[in-house]
């Protein structure tokens, strides 16, 4: 069963100012079964966090697409039972990062397509693998209102 946790704090109230140091009370962690059908939950959480941070509709959609792209390839190659994602505000950016176990090789053609998509919508992104672990992240800078 998917789980979401945040170490402390509450998200109640009005939107926060993007210049605030306390945009999120702590990292929000999502653990999902490594099943491509459940990536939509990662996108949903991304849009919820982005809305809370006051991002525009276009920025939210770009982030949703970015999360989908950085999750899709690792999930397709996953051999472990779960994929773990973390949503955090770090150094003025919303960073969505994660990892999963992978005994299967990454589909390089699929990874290349994802890379091209992410170049157009994300400030930073990467997918890497080391042995049996695939790690990934997508970054949206909060102080910039346009990626292009």
C-alpha cells in the first residue's frame, strides 16, 4: 500500500510566499509499489506540493510531466518491491528525488526520450544507476518563473 509521510508540521492555511525558508515543514516521502500504474500518485503529490508552493498552472503541469518522466524508466526496470520518492525544498528549489532497486538494464532509448522531454521542462534532472539501484531527480527552481 502506498504511504506518504512528512516528518513534522502541518500544511494548513494559505499559500506560502516563495521567498520563505519554510516552504515545506520537512521533506515529504512517498513509498509506492514499483508499478507503472501507480506513478500517477507521484504526479498527484507533485501537483499538491507545487500548488502549496504557489506555482503557476503551467509550472505545475511541467513538474507533473517531469515527475512522470523521471519515474517511468526506473519503474520499468525495477526489480525491487518499491519506489521511494522525496519532495523537498532545498536551496530555493523544489527537488523531487527517488530511487528503486533494479536488476534489469535501463532502456537507453526510453531514457534518451525522457532526457529530451526533461530538457524542455525542468531546470535540472538526472537518472543514474549504480549496480542494483536506480536514482533519479527533477528540480524546479522557485525563484525562476520560466524554464525556457
